[in-house]
DNA sequence: TTATATTAAGACATAAGAGTCTTTTATCAC
DNA sequence: GTGATAAAAGACTCTTATGTCTTAATATAA
């Protein structure tokens, strides 16, 4: 699996917040209901993003979570880095310590190029653009 | 993590067998010792590859495991498919059911291209070529 | 100030992946 | 045949990821 469940849920939640960007706070319960994600699990995931400063939160009635910065300034890579770390893009695929360009493992050549491309694309794709595409019905946010 | 530990160990074991292709059977104990992999764990992984017909095995003294086909006819993708399945290359990254080109999720466009390239490269890289590169000291098989 | 809504925090439960150990079965050498 | 060697099979343990539940803290509104 490329991304952990936490990471996938995190991405989908930030997408939801990006689409609902005009609302200052959206209750996590609303997101978890709409996206079909366990409420308590999602809460823990969003706490990580809150601590990272990516989203802001407010307790109590009228509270919830919301983007803490323009959707267009948050990339897919930003969310992945917070929730899954950069292992996928940094460590040797075969787990060999000290694997590097001048001392490569058997999958090094292949993954080196692919991961660089993937990282670049994930860094360039921002949630503002994705939210717009969702609004224009070009891509999907939900199941079904 | 791109590949499971089982898959990584499987790849490294098949690499070892490819480098030692002139020997009909190599004891799993030798592979696990040399590669620093748990013997019993590796045994279970190699059983999968044996059942898949990729390697052959022989019990008893002088027994062990060996390639069941030319190293050059086994691709990295073959081993990955047996041990991790094709989920990585088939399922939607965001886990949305029914995600397809005409009904894409937010990461669909990015991953669609990347995974196709990655799959192609993994299919084209065979263990004969890798073994030769290891023998010629161009790439590494072990830690350190 | 009291009730309600909502995140924060952390204990707890379940499932899957990773790893260990023991017993059984098959093969070779003597 | 007997003993040694090695894979096969399966029970078992440990760890991590995933998911649930309960309580505390905080904000709003009546």
C-alpha cells in the first residue's frame, strides 16, 4: 500500500475542508459522516494536522476544524509528510542501509526516478486546485 | 511503505539464488544467514514462491531451494505480484471504490502515470540482469 | 449558570504484519 | 535401516496499524 489509511483519511478530510473553505469551522462529525470515516479515528488524525499548523480547531458549539492557510498553499505532499513521514521518498526500497546513488541496491535505479517524479507531482498539486476540480465535478470526493 | 517486508525479503532471496544460479539447491539457512533474515520467516516466504512455481525445493540433506526457471525470465514484478499482490498497481490510492479514468479521485491523475511507469520498469527488470550487475559489483546484495 | 456541542486526550480492543518455535515429512549418506 | 539434514506445516508470540470508547476541557447559547 502506497499510503496508510490515516494518510488517505487525512487527505480526504483536507479535501472536504478545502471544498468548504468559506466556512470557518466544520465539525469533525460532519466530515466523518459524509466521508464514511470513523469519527474518533479521524479526530486523532486531524489532531496531527492541527498540531502541525495546517488546520485550526475550536472546541464547543459552533466549533470544529478549518484550514489554517489558503487551500492553494497546501500540497498533497504536505499532508503525506505530516501523516506518513517521508520514508517512502527517502529510504531504500529494499531496506538496505547506506543505499545511495554511488552504492545502489537492485531497485535503486528504478525507484529513484519514479519517486522523484511522484514527489514532484505531489508537491505541485495543491488543495485549492483539487477543490476547484471537485466543485466543477471533474473529480470525486466521496465513495460511489 | 511501498513493499512489505515479506516482499523485500523475497526479492533479496531470489537475487541470492540468481547470483548462485549454478548451484541446483541452496539451503534456506544459508540465505537467511547471509542476508540477515529470520530463517523461519524466510522459509514461509519462499514457500509462497515455491507454490507459485517460481522456485523449486528439495527436502533433506543436499536439499534447499533453487530457481525453477532462468533468472532472466523472472522479473521484479513477478516476485512483487506473488508476495504483495497487484493492489499497489490496481486499486485507487485514496481507496475510493469505482475509481477509474472517467470517474477519478484527486490522486488518480498523478498516480495513474507514475504507477504505469513503475510497473513497466519492474516488469522489464529481470533477475538475470540484476545478478550480473551484482557479480560485476555495480549494485549491492547485502547490507553494508 | 446550566445545558449542549464539540475538540483533546488517553485508555482500550481488534486485526494484520512480522517474527519465533516445534513437530512432521522427505532425502541423502553411511 | 539409521542418523543427519533440510523443507513443510502450523501453532504461537510480538508489534504496529487501525479502530472504539470514555472522560476531560472548552466554547456557545439560553
